[in-house]
C-alpha cells in the first residue's frame, strides 16, 4: 500500500518533468527550423500529449526503475542554417539540459519555501520539490548516457569524429541490448550512482 | 490564453493538487519511538499484541495495553519462536493489495528479464536482417568507375570540336589554377553539358579535360542510377559525389544524362518518383560542392531537348557545348589521329577519304580505320607479307560499314540467290567470289546455302568457303529471281 502510494506520489513530478523534457526537444528543434513536432502538437507542456501508457504510467506504478515518454519526432532535413548533425545534437541535448534546469529551479524553490514557517500545505509542496530535484538529476544523468537510443547517444552522434563513425554504428546496433545491461547492472549494483545523485540533490536543497 | 494552454495549466494544476492531496491523506502519524530493549522486555513479559515489519530494521508494535510505538532492531529466531507459540505472527501488511501485492513485487524483476530476452531476440533478428540486407547496402554504392590515375588522353587526341576545346581549356585552367579564378572573383564552371550525336567524341573530350588537368576521372552512365527501388539512385549519386569530394580535384563524367535528367513531371501518365529523386539529388549535390573543392561535372547527352530546365540553370550545367558533326577538315584530323600507329600505304590520301565520309562521327571514322586495318592484316598473304592499309582496304571497309546497318546484306542476297538457282537443278551457276583476304576464286557453284559455298574450279579442284571468308559474290543475274 505504502509502496503504491509512494509511486503515485512519484508519478506527479515524473510526468511534469518528462513533459518539460519532451517539450524542450520540440522547442529546440522548432527554434532550429524543424517545426515538425510543433505542427504535430508536441511542442506543449501538457503531460497528456507526451504520455506513454506503458512507459510513463504502468512501469513507474509497478516500481520498474525505467520508463519513457512518447518520443518527439525530429526531422533533420528541416534544420535551417546549421548542419543536420549539429541540429540533431542540440535538439537531443535540450531534453537532459531542461531536466538540469528544472532540478536547479526546484532546488531554488525548495530553499525559498523552507524559509517560510512550517504549514501543512508548505510541507506537501516541499515534499514535491524534494522528489523533483533528485528525479530530474536522475533523468538528466540517465538520458545523457552515451547509449544510442537515449539522448546521450544522439549527442555522441553529432560529436563523434568521422573516422569513428563505423565503429559507432556497431555500438548503435547493440544499443538497446547495452541499455538493458546497464539497467540490470544498475539494479544489481548501481546503488552508488543513486547515492551520488541523492547526495548531489541533498546539497542542492540545502540539507 | 488559447485552449491548449488552458488545458496544459489545468493538467499541471490537477497533478499538483493530486500530489498534495495524496501526500496529505497518507501523511503518517509519527509513532513514538522506543529503544529496542523495550521490545525485548515486552516479548519476555508477554505484553505484545501485534508486531508489524515496516522496512529493514523498523518495526511497529502494539501492546496489550493498547499502546502503539515504533522501534528499530533485529528479532532473533528464538524471539520469533516465542511469538509464534503465542499466536503472534510478523505482519508484513500488504495493505489493500494483500497477496496480490506480493506478486506485484515480482513484476519489476520480470519486466527486466523480459526486456533482456526481448532485447536479445531483437538483436538476433536485426543481425539476420543485416546479413540478408548486405546486398541492399551494396546497391547504394555508386557504380562509377574511378580511373585510377589521371587519364593519358589529351586535347591533341581529339580531332575537330575546336570551339568546345577552347571552352574546355577554361575548365582545365580552373582545375589547375583555382587560385587565379578565386582572385578574379569568377565563379568557376561547375557543370558542363556536352551535346552531340552518338559517337561524336563526348566521352573523349571529358577524358581529355581530366587528362590535361591531371586530375582523377570518374565515369558513370546515367542509366546506372536508374533502379527499381526508390532512393537507390539518389543514394548512388550521393556516394559518387562523396567519393569525388574525397579525391578532389576530379572530373565526374555522367554519360547519357538524359536517362535521369529528363524534364520532371513529364512522361506520359507516369509519375516516376525514383528518377525525380535521383535528379533532385544531382542538383543538390552539384549545388553542395564548395568552389574550393574543384570538382567539375561533365554531362553528356544526345537528347538535350528533353533535359530538365533546372539542370541547365546557372550554377549547374551552365556551360552547354554542342559537338557538331565533323566537317571535312576536322574529319581529316580525326582520321589522322586514328591512323597513328597504323601503316598507311603512301598513296592513301586521308583528306580525300575525309571528304568522302560526310556525316560520319569520330567513332565511325575510328571504326572505319580499324576495319581497314583488319582487312589489311587478312590480306597480307596475298600482298606478299606486307601489312599496310591501302585504298582498297578503306573502300571495302567503308562498304562493309555502310551495309552493316542493313538487315539483309548484298552478300547474303547473293548467297540466297545462288542457293535458289542451284535448287532448280541446272547446276551450272558460275560465280566469281572475292575473299576477305584479297584472293579471288572463280568457278562453278556446286553448293550454296546461307553459310557455306562450294566451287569447282576450271581445273576440276573444289574449294569450300565459309560465309565469313567471303567478301563479295558476283554471279550473273539469275534467270528468274525469287520474289524478294
């Protein structure tokens, strides 16, 4: 019971953060000239348009430490004034970057709220922010993993020197398998990463 | 504020309110905490009513006195036994979910296992597809042939086309000294379109440009971009230009440009997306080359009227060179070029032959001399071993080439006529047969069909001849020619 409720509580900041994440992809692409996502109605902060029933609702409720939102489509052919590689890189990096910004904002807000006299509502709001900070740090860190289906993999796409492309293509092919291995590995022995992140988040919110 | 913004705000507000509500409702009342020693004492004194495991070493306990408190510690197995004897079992509190909740706990593990299995399956499948799809990837490679070293062809090897040569000298100069062109701020020629009838020397000219400039030369035929699968042609174009860019400076020669450069949107009732894509890719690729890159594209066509206008606009194939039919003086030049290395009899006057070969193309003249040379080789025995091209060789070669286009050669007709005559049974058909090696045989035909002849000479000896040995058959007109 407690577990389920806790996950429900986690769901709220998760949806909000993922909305911002996906919106950041769409917004950046739009700024760079690719209005595909905007025209598809994906350049919105509305969680309902980014929601994936399996990846954003069911899995988090079941306590699976992994999930996804509906990816925002990016069409590199439409970028204006910069190369397709650079455009893809920027659009991909925007997602994790937005989570970092969000984490900082949430931490700032937390510190401001903590100055107020304790009240039940403020306490609940503090709890929300307290979840939001490590959650966004985790989202940013996880998505920046240089594994192909993740945003970090796309960033590598744009940065990798031409002569390493071939090898990188091999990595891309096994990307999903790598991802699963990383997830299992993190589940089995990755507590260190999470501890590091929560330590980081504790510093941000001033504990 | 429009509807979607309002909806977004509404959803956010609802989510935050839901969070606050859930948080508020589930806010656990803090149980008073007591040291673990109190728990042990309570067990000893049989005062415990219930015990609930919360998490790790945390327990919630209730006493017979109705007191609720929390504590942290480890239950020993002896204590568990004591509690069990009294009917007190550790309560795991699955809450509403009950036994189902414990199964739910297994779900994350199951999902991870399933993900691993699916991932591996997907990987194996992907690998299979890839192995099967190797050919499809290979298809995307351009089939252009890169002439490894710059070709040895020079403008001196090209007869006639003086105007085109003069214009192409600019291109050569640009390939050799781009800095001079850059200094003048002149836009370099990027694409040259050679127009002319088949065999008029378009390929030769392109090769000569690369040869004069000393740069790499790519040859590709427009039809090689035409493929069943949409996108393959365009992929090949990209591959070609990529390759050329790597070895720049280079000349790309696209023969039969009309195979892909056809006016877009034309074509009766058919919409050929593949060809249009290929054409678009050529246009984009030509635009994409930086002036410093020194890649010149030379296209050749004999149907410039059907080319897409976009292909001919400035910046693309903006230099159009018409290769005219040969006039007598340039035909003489061409003949001299091809006669190099061939032993000409001193009496042969190439200029006279050039005047004779009106309307011939460069390739035609080359073939003429080659044919004549072949005849000269075959006839060397009859000429006492001397290999040289004589006027008669050229004349016979010209006649052979002129008749090549006809389906039914005079020679065949003569043979058929002879066979017909023989079949009537009079058996006294005389014939004078000129052989390709210059020998002449005269006698009475005893056998003739489409492929073989047999003659009886005056002295009674017989000679059998194959069709390919025979150059000409002269027979008296048959009494009643067949209705041909």
